[in-house]
C-alpha cells in the first residue's frame, strides 16, 4: 500500500485491511496468526492497534501526519512480509 500524504491538506485516516487466504486461494475463516503493519518513508503518521477479526481478516487505521511525503505501509504475518498475491 502506498499513498502520498501531500494529497491531503488535513491529516487523514486510512483503513488498512489484510484478508488471509490458504494455499488454495480460499479465504481463511479463522485467525491466521499475528498480523502487524509497519510504515517507512518521508511522511509521518501512526498506525493504530491491529484488530484480528477471527475470520482471516485484520484491520488497523493509519492516521497521516502533517509532514508531507511518501509513506510505504507493509503488512507482516508472524514477522514475514505479506505479498499482494
């Protein structure tokens, strides 16, 4: 997930969501483990607590800061980066 905080004149809030799938590509129906989000880049902001919805989905909120710049947000499952495939 990438976005540029210069697109927002007032700090914004963004929903982060991960939908886990099994090896066959089916959505999980139970918790799949611990998901975390990290951010990097020149823009500043904060990531709230990750909620495990116990159905294979996880959500958190990213609140953009007031410093303009690019931010990259990466999701991890058990400390391993999650790809978008």
